[in-house]
C-alpha cells in the first residue's frame, strides 16, 4: 500500500509586535510621545540654553492640514467675492447698456422729430403758397405737328440716290425750314410791355420780347441782379444786334463784340434799356474786348464791403483758344463798367461760366474746363476781383456747360447743359450740401411739353436761375433759344422752377436716392407771376 502523503506543515501566525509609539488618529502612523518641555535637558552643545519646544510629527501633520484647509477656505471666500464682483460688474454693464440704449432711442426720436418739423415747415411754406403757384405747377402738354419735309425732285433722287431724312434738330437749326419758323415766330406775336390788354404781365417763352422802347431785348447768356439800393432788377447780357457770320466754313457762327447790355425793371416783365454798360473795343486789336474777340455770359454781383458792382465774363478769341475769364467793376449798376484784366483761373481753361453770391457774402466762380469735360468751382477773394487758391473739380467726365447755380434752405442746386454747340440738348439738375462739392446729379428737371421738348430743354440752354423773394422754393429758369444763323434773333425761354418731391434718378456714386428734393422746370406756353408776388418787389 502506498504510504499516505506527508502532511503539509501549517504556517505559524505572524506575531506583530505593538508599535513603540501610539498611532496617529489621522494618518495611523506611529507618533513619539510628547516631550515635556519643562523636563527636557539642554543639548550638550549649548549648556544652559533652553530647548525650543518642538511639535510632534502628529502636530505638524495636523498644522499642515489646517493650513491647507485654511487655504481652501480663503480660495472659496475669494471665489465668492469675485462672483459678487462679477455680479456687480454685470449689473453695472447691464445698467450702462440700458442707459445708452435709452440715449440712442432719445437721439433717434429727436432726429425724426427734427425731420418731421423740417417737413412740417416745408409743407407749411409749400401749402402757404400753393394757391399762388398752383397754376404754375400744373403739367402742360405740348402737341404740335411738324411740317412735312421739303419735296424732292424725283429726277434728283434718281440721279443722286435717296437721301436720309433730315433730323428734327437739323431742321430746327435751318433758318429756311418750316420747323424753324414754328419755334421762332415773327414780331407780330411779340411780347410788348407798352401795350395793355389781357396779355399784360404774361411770359411767352420763345417769342420776341420787346423793351419799353419797342426794341427787341438784347441780353443773351446773361443774368439778373436785384439791387437793394435802387429796389430794381438789372438784367445783364450779350448784345448780339449785329451781323452773324463765320470766319471760315467750319467755324462757329459769331457776332462781333458790341458789348454788355443792361435793362432795369421792377416787375421782371417790363424792361427799360439802360444802354451798353461794358462796350467793345473797336480799334485796339490786342484788347480783350476787341470786336474780333469773344465776350459771353456776363454776370454781375454787388460787393457789400467795397460798394462796387463786379462783372465776370467769358473772354476768348475767335477760335476759342484763349479760354479765360474777364473782370470789370463799376460804382453803379447801370455802369459804365471799367474792364480790368483777363486770366485763366488756376491755369485752367475757362469757357462757359457763372458766379454765385452766397448768403454770407462769399462768392464763387463756376466754369467749364478741360475741353468742357468737367466743371471747376473756386471761391472769390473778398473784393470779388480774383480767385483764391482753393479749387475743386466737379462733374468730372460729364461734359457739362452753361452752369446756373442757386440755393434753397442750405442746399445748393445747379442746372447744366450738355455740350452740343448751338443745338439744344438735355439739361441736368445737380445738388450738393457744400458748394465745393461733392455734387450729385438729380436728373432731367424738365416737366411737361413732350418728349422732344424735355430732351432739348424746351429748345433752349440754361443761363441763370433767379429766386423769387416771398415765394420760397419758387424760381425763374432763364434760358436762351439760340438762332445760330441769325444770333440777334435768338429768343428767351423763362419758365417757373420749383423744388420739391423726390428726385427721379439715383446718386452718381450709387449711395441710393438723395435726401434733397427734386428740381422741376414746368413748361407753359403762357404764364405769369402770382398776383401776391407784387408786394415783394
């Protein structure tokens, strides 16, 4: 029999001796018994010195943990304090946000209130004079049938071939055509202030306009000055009562310089001839005003500081290469004016020009420059005899000429013409918050008539815009209907001009539609100033 396996000896229980020191209640590590500071003996190295009490290891651990707990408590207190501060900061930021929001709302309310008051004021002004100008703001259509073209000999057509039908503008410029006669009626229909009757005080655009002596008014390309000293209106313009001719077949039509005429009136309808206030020079060929030269677009303003009447004109030679401005002065609105000099403003060409006197007495020169591709504007000196160093180019690459500047309620407006020689073209209205620009285009100001009239500025070209005192927002648009083959027979087109309503074209720079109002020139075959206006002359 196999013997039973030997029994595996059982391990003896591990005898753990008790620690020589009591265990710590926190970390369960042996701690030495506390040492009695009174019974401790000084170390051998420092006889007689008292030994500093030392904390047991258990006390150090407890102190260490207490410092940790104190640190945690401080951190919690700091966190609580910062959260309170954050809450206060949040409250303050929210409060400031609310305050600024209220300020913004208040500003918006004030802005709309001001706009509303301005609109109310404008509406009040408008409605106050609505009854007086209602007739002038009515749109009047013009329906006319153009005469048939001249009959052509069939043999000539067969021999030369068919010819293109002439354009209406070409027929209009041809003095021998029936179309020309339609827009240049003879003197039998002339406006005559010496005759009374039902036509008294009525303007007839395009008809012959006689002065108080019964002669046709010669004040082309001019402007009007109201003189507070004499309480009269003075109309200055080119006297073209001479022979029209061409220096060579391809040159423009011209009349030798006769001078600048002046007419006076108290009602803007009946004009008295005051004579030629700036005559041409008949003999001195080198003089700017020699009869062979060019004098155009005279404008006169009064200088309140010097007491002088200052005239600015376009000075040129027969070939239009001089392109300068000329200056003349007088102590009386009826002259005689003393010619001073001519120059090119800032060294640039100057052709069609005008001057404008602002409400504060400052004056400005506007002129077409750089082959009429742009306009320039420059302030005049305080004596109005020269220009300052400031200059601004406006309407660049727009090819505009014949500027006429006016102002209403802090906004500057201007009417310009295109560049097409003697042929009429489409006018444009412009506006600016500052007279030095930028200037924005508002569109074609012509209203009524027909499409042909609107595209040709009623067959005329702008020269001046006259404000009517006592009728805010109401002006007279002054223009010339040129007769190039017989310049002495050129006519005047005066029409009512109003500012109001929305512009019909966006801004040049695509910023949307402008904030200023539309300029409207209303066509009327026959019109007169309101009866109530007489008291303001």
